[in-house]
């Protein structure tokens, strides 16, 4: 399971087959033709470059954090964007929230370290599944065989 654009998505990796991506709970598996896999600015996020040039930023989940029933749902953050009121109860709640964030921050650092390690382990396996989008003459290549596909490529 991965996070793409603040949504839960399933990414299927199998030997000898292209990557599959499912964005909805009961949706179909879409083929994901990779050209390259790289690391984003944050080490726990992978940057997938597709054959058509599109870039996906993917954050893998640790095992047990999410499952197929979560596909398509929005990934919630730590805090909500709703503003607190201007009363004493809200001030006390805000104080407890600040204390919680200060005390919980070491756990977030540890979790992100684990995510970075998981992303680093996934990167070589996904890189082997990527195929070059073009050959030296600019023609399209078949990802399965690496042979040129005729009729596709630049128009002279």
C-alpha cells in the first residue's frame, strides 16, 4: 500500500509483470509503465517517472498500516484544519495538543526512519522493472522485449 496525492492506493509488484496500480477499493488494476525510480526530497518518498514523462510521488506504508479496503480513501493527517475557538476550553485543548506533539515527535521521527528504510529497500526492485522509453534514434521500445516498436516514435 502506498500514498499517492493524499489517497490510499495499492501498488502490485510481481516478478515478470509490469507494476499494477489500484486507486479505488473495487477498481481495476491499471498497468504502471515505469521509466525510472528515484528518491524525492524526503527520503521516505519515492519518485516514479512513467514512460509518458508523468511523475508520481509515492510514500509506502509499513505492513499493517493500510490494506486494500482503504483504497481510494483520503489519508488523514495528525491535525485537522478546523480553527479552534476563542474560549478557555479551546485554550486547554490547544495546550494539550501542543504537549502531545512535543512528546510524540520522537515516535514520528522513528516511524519516518522506518518508512525511509522501506522506501530505500523498494527502490532497487522497482528500478529493475523500469524500461527505457526510447532508443537512441528516438523510437519507442517495447518494455517486455526491449525491441523497437515500429510505427511509434518521432515523425520525421
